[in-house]
């Protein structure tokens, strides 16, 4: 799909971790269809949703994804 692996930076913002965020940088040679396929894969397999997408003048894409943190409660 992509020529190189995207750079992924996991981050936690705020004191309470309600959302887990990821920042992904796609290189400028990435086509729109490749970027779309990457986002669909992340949404379907990793339960990520698109928070923000920036398209720079040189063609690079900075994508911010987020997903809700599920807190497990011990039952026994």
C-alpha cells in the first residue's frame, strides 16, 4: 500500500485518559486512494476515528486519529 511505513506517535492528552490519540505522518508521494485505504484499515481494524487531517502545500499529510479508552473493571 504505502511506499514506506507511516510515522506513528501515540499520545495521551489531559489528566483523564478518555481518548487515546495517534498522530500519523504520510509522505508526500502518498496518493489520495492510498491515504483513504490506510484510514479505512485503521477505522475497521483498530477502531480509530479521524480527529484531524492536514494536507500541507508540499503534499505531506498529518493525520490525527483517536479512539475511546475502554477501562476494564475487575469483577472477581
